[in-house]
């Protein structure tokens, strides 16, 4: 089920701003952070420039996924394992405040999101 319109607008603003501000301007030619909305999920990606001249395409790695439960109005955080399978991140409870989720991803106290 797609995100409600108001929720999607908030996501685009907050997650978009988070992604835009995650990488310093002087590194944007080497990496970026982006997101994609699919149904009730928002997936955050780390994107890297080609590291060899023979490679032309940027690569993307999923960092975190935030899933919205319309019944409760809460967001739940997930992390990807090495096979890109999603698992619930249990160190933060589902919350109505997406800023709390973004702060947890940014702080990464368990070292599971960022390398």
C-alpha cells in the first residue's frame, strides 16, 4: 500500500534533506546518499562512483529501510544483511517521529548501517 500523501510529502522533505546533507560537498564526485519510496517503505542507499576506469556505472548499496504502518502511524527501522535481506533493527522501537529513525541511522551505534 502506498504512503498517504501527507506522509509521503514529509518523507520527501526529511529523508531527502538527510540524504542531501549526509555527504560533504567535496566528496559528491565520489559518493552520494539517495532514497527510494516503494509502497510503504523508504530505502536509503549509499552510491559510489566507479573505482576503476573500466567501470562506468555507479554502484548502490542499501543502507537502511524504514517501513510505515498506516494503522499505528509508526515507522520501523530495518537493516540489510550481506545478501540484501531485511531484518528488523531492534535497538529502537517503532516511532511516529521519522527524525528519531534518521538520527539512529546517522549515529549508527551498532555499526550496522555505515562502514
